[in-house]
C-alpha cells in the first residue's frame, strides 16, 4: 500500500499528460510492402478561412502497385455535402516527397496538373486531379461529383528514379457550384486521415489522437514525481 501511495500521484500526473498531449499526423509514408493498404480521408469545406457547415467529402486511396519508378493508386471519392448546402466536387490534390515528375489518371478525375496552385489560401500543390482539362487546379469545368455521388478511378505517380519510400501529405479537394452557403460559390476542403485498412503498413494514422509520450513517458513522470515528493519530505523534516 505504501508503494501505491507513493507512486499514485505521479502515475496520475503521467496519465494526465498521456491523454492531454495528443498528436495528429495527416501524412502517409509507404513503400512496396504497403500494396493493398487503403487510407481514408474526411474532407471539410472552407472559404476565406471559415469552415462551411455541411460541406464535406470522403476519399479512400489504395496503393495498388509499385513498378519501377511509379506508384499506382485506386481512388474512391464521395461528395457527402448535406442540406441546405449543395456543391459539386471537381477534384483533389496533395503533395509528394520526393516530388513527382509526371502523373496520369483514369475515371471520374481523369485530368491532372503537376505543380499547380490551389485557391482559398492553400497555394502551390505538387499535383491535382480534376474532372476537366483546364490547365488549372482551381477548376473551371462543369463535371465532377454532385451531392451523394461517388467517383472512382486510378492515378499513377511517376518519379525520376525508384524510391525506397513515398510520402503523401497535405490532402485537399475542390468544391464548386455551391449553393445554400450565403455568398460562397466555391471552396476548398482540407483532408484529415481517419482510417487505414489492409496491407501491412506501419504508417501513422492521422486525424486521431496518438498518445504521447507513451509508457516510457508515463514511468518517467512517475519517477520525477517520486523524486519531488522525497525531496519535499526531506525539506520538511529539516
């Protein structure tokens, strides 16, 4: 019991630190061993720095193959915008590390631009996939996905040389033809990684709390607490 009374305050402090300092990661790092792994992102919608309630989308990206200098993915994207807001999702984008040299795609978003610019303060992106051949990542076509629609296809990322690993980050999507959101007619969504499945990846899931500092930190906090308590007892006795 004396052991528990001694360590309990420090353990409680460590547990509080464990739950009070979450970390989120929206980047995914993968290699040939992750073929078959799927990553699901939830996209919000914002314009001029303000989130638009009801403007949303869901995207799942699956690594299908790693061949030579190329990574091929399958995608499934759904426009989940809900009333009173309506929208048309015209594309998605992300950054790569290392930078890609070219890209290709099929399906609902069969056009791409490498090294484009995204609106609503996002700025440069490494690659965007879209519904129309506009030469811009900002949109401009009339296609895409309306509320409740799902689009599927594949995209391939090509690099200057074979990679030991690939990191994708900063996922965004594009909304156009918006109604029911005041004066907002177009917006951008920021993707949060909310789930992974399949494959053998050990990549960190983002959008969910990743406890820090873990068990080592918990025991470290306990030891620090014990030391402070003993020091206080010696001081009181003196």
